[in-house]
């Protein structure tokens, strides 16, 4: 059996996490646990709760054969709580899946996304983590045949986790087109897109609202996650959690303030 922890940022009663769990339960040897926010926590990034107490509470989960808890915190809190509080000693999860998110998490979204933070927190704790997002922002109740679409990828990640070949310090960011299975063109190993949208603030009566605008003239042939998804590919991006730019360390070491510190 493989112990699978499932979390999300849309809340424990969101349709996306239900579809993910239903699909995982069709796979051989899957032992599924759900630990998710009691309320929606989209866009919270990697925030953790430490000024108030966490209270994981057992939660019914659609009559499915899983153990589930709702947490009064963020996705990263959920993974921490599961790891330290809810799993018995010696029975930590073998892998964490976070999602399925309403809407994509592409490019720099990974820094804002609660979905991605659930997968990232798993990796920080030494457990493989996978974030899954679905391109249904404009049809949020429509998850189509997403379970059928992602089943092969879930099987791949589970097999690699069982073989312990998934690299440490990397979480996997997966984005799925809102298409029928027959219209999916394949799986693309894609880098992050860092410039496919611009942030704009729009004033309304109560104040300023953050919105996105997608500029014209972008390179439509780019191989990044945004463009590959729009072409109909499932995108898979390995994201390293060590953000150090090691190519600049030697340069910093030669700064005069570094070499001359303490000298008159």
C-alpha cells in the first residue's frame, strides 16, 4: 500500500479535491488521506499559521473510504499538521498531491498559489509533492473528464515514489487543459512562463481590485507552460525549492564590502 496525502487550497468541500480522490481510489494499492483547509485559501502562497492554534477536525468525505480532516489554516499548515500530528510515528505519507485547483497555476503563479505551497511544503518535509491545476476558471463547476485525463500521470508519480527515484528538493507543477481526453495532445515538460500576463489594479466604489491582463504580441511559439497548455498539452514543470542563484555566489564573494569587512 502507498500512503497518499491529498490537500488543496479551494477547501475540503471543493469539487476538485473530490475528483482527485475519486481517481486515486481507482489505483491499486492507494491508501488515501485528506487534510485540507476548512475554508477556501486560494492565493495565500506559502503562509503558515503560528499566531493562532491549529485544530484539525475529522471531516466526512462523501462516504468514500478515506480518512479526512479539515484544518483552520492554509495548505502548508495542512501538510505540516498531517506530517507532525495526524500520521502515526513511522507512517508518514509516501507522496502528497495538492489539488485539483480551480484554474491554472502557470509561471509566477507558483509563488502565490496555495495549491503549489501544499506540494512545496511536502518537499520541505522530505516527501514528494505534486500540484495539480485545471484550466476551468471560466467554467468552475465543469471538471469534465479530468480524472481520466490525469490517471496515467498519477500512476507515473506513484510508481516513481515507490521506487524512490523522484529527486529531493523538487515539487512537480502540473496543469491540465480543459478538453476532452481525445483532444489532449500529450504531456509537455515545460519551463515556467514568467511574462504571459500583467497585473493591473482597477478602481471600483470600495477600492482597488487586482486583475490580470494578457498582452497581445506574445511569442505564440514559446515552449513554456502557458503556451503549451493553450496548445492542448498537459504541462509538467519540476520546480526546485532551493532558489539560490549559485552562479552569482562567487561574484558576491568578490564584492569590496565582503572582502573588506572590518577593515578601516
